[in-house]
């Protein structure tokens, strides 16, 4: 069995390094790669670094949170610089696209587990229950990665146009099965079905935050439904998640852990996921955008906990992340779910709940003496959206928010960046909100055309 596990992980690395075929077109010997013991299935799903617990980097690079200095630009590869300025030839010849490949890699591993478990015969009830948990976990990881890919490679979801192109859905580990692009409605239904099937056989709260749970499913659903602009469903899912646990850190009590303030797997983390590291990750000229930094009031403790003045006067670096280290984080946390529910409640007229959630978050983020806000109507919604931007900074969520908020002229944003002395502009409905699929995928998979 150890030999089989090595073959599986070696296969993943081989797929990433192949230069003449795309990830979806690689042809592994699946008969050599399917494990047979539950511990081996678990080992596949526990492959955290750049595999099962992966979030894409393009949403951070493309959004309006990060400002890169001239010295940081040479540290970017072709894909990154094009994502940062929203145009250009994203891929070099035979480039596999990092977020594309690392997005489909955990889907492949999840399908290896699901295909293998379909043939697994449990010896007793304990093995049966463990197999059900593994199946549920694999479905969560598969749903997670399909959703992440949608936010990068498909146009922004519009509830009035659900048949817009989405991404290829991968149901099986057999990569010989060519897959075309499904409608967004089909992809979202597939994601939600996986989560529905997963829910019953997951623990309420996992003892390992790299593993899924009912808590994570509900938090994830709240993110999905918010992105789909289904606000009643977003409120329902967020309420279920907060019913399992709604612990918030009080930033007034945080003590620096050296360079960072947040321990890894802190009490707010529901599901852990890191974004891909890049050539400029935590580079000294990776600054927070000045317009974003200016939103933090002097009494806002996030201003000193999240940021530190850089070597360049007037510029600030993000230094504290929920990853617990220098890596940008993209998982699920209680603060996001509270803001999900606050926004959803405000949008469907439950303003008392929305205001309560907003104030509960802010009393834990501001210095002592914070006076609760008393806002209604549009002013309440605007403040909730502002707090999403301030609280969920550098997590990739701002990109998702821009994609949906730009459909409302009242909240639409035009982004401007200077790159190499030239100004680049991304309009609210600009093509830059959809990253092109790597060219070699089209060359090797005719169903994508």
C-alpha cells in the first residue's frame, strides 16, 4: 500500500511538471494508483500543502487591496503580472497556469478517494462509518476547489443569466474522460449537491482545522449563496454555522507572537486554507493599497494589528494573517460568516439582526469605549460592505465581492493601477474579471472549444 500512495502523489507532481499536456489531459495509470486501506484514503485527503487546502492567488493579485512597488514587479511571473494589470498574454508557451492546475489537483485527489471508496467493502460498522466520513470529506474538498475555480476562470455569476459559461466539472479521477465547460448553474448545483451529501457524515466541528466539518459546510454555503446573491439562503447557512460556534477573538486582548499576532488555527478559523505563495509574498514592496488603509480609524485595533509601516514612508505592509505566518490565507472563519449574515439580513429587511452582528464584530475590533452603531437602510448596508473590505483583507474575498457588487451601479467600483509607469483601468463589467483558461488546455481538450 505504501507503494500505491507514493504513486498517487508522484502522479500529481508529474501532472504539474508535464510540459506538453494540460492537467485535464494527463493520462495516469489509475489501476496502479487506487489505494485500498482507509488510512491511505485519509493520507490523500490530508495532503495540505498546495493540494487539498488550496486557495487561488489571482483573486488577491487582481483586486484593489494590494499595491506593488516597482521592485516587486520583476518578482512576478507572466501570469501574475497579467492578472495584476488585467490584460496581456497570461501564459507562456505550454504554461499550465498555477491556479488552474492547483485548483484541479485536489479535485483529482478527491475523485481518487471517491472512486476507490466506491469499491471498498468495510469489515465492520466502525469501518463503514469511517468510510462514510472519508467520502463526505472528499466531496467537501471537491466542492471547495470547483468553487474556487469558478471565481477565477468563469464570468461573475449573474442570477439573471445562470447559463453563462462556467468551468469543466470533474466527476471522476479518470482523466481520459474529456470534459467540456458546464453552465454556471450546473457547476453551482454540483457544488451544493456535494455539500448536501457530505453534511450528514461529517463531525460538527473537526479536531483538525484542515479537515472539513458541518461547521465548515455551513460557513462555505453562506459564502456560496452570498456570491449567488441568494440572500435568504446565505442568512440561513450563516445562522446554522454560527449556531455551532460563533467565538470571536477580542483584539483588545491579543498579544504579539513575535512578528505575527494570530496563532495558526486560531479560535475563529473554521476551515484552514492558504493561498499560493508567490515571488512577492510578504516582499517589502507588497503594500496595502493606501485607499484601503485610510478606511481604518485610529480606534480600530486592526490598524496596528494587521499592518506595519514599511521602509517607504507612507506605505504599510500587511503582517498579521489567519495563516499564523507570512502566507496569505483564504479559508473560512467566524468573522466572515458574521459579515455574511449581516449583509444578507440587511438586504432582506432584517436590519435588527444585521446591526447586531455588525456591532458584535466591531466591539471586538475597536479599543475600549466603542459606542455601538445605530444605522438603518442603505447606510447600514454600506457600513457592512465597508467592514467586509476591512475585516477580510487579503483573503481573496474582496475579488468575489467586487464581482457581485459591480452588478449594482450604486456599489460598482472602477479600479486603477500604475504598472511600469502606465495606468491600467478595470471597469465594473470589465473582461479582467475573468481569467482566461490556459491555452494548452484548449489545445489538448477539444470539448473546451
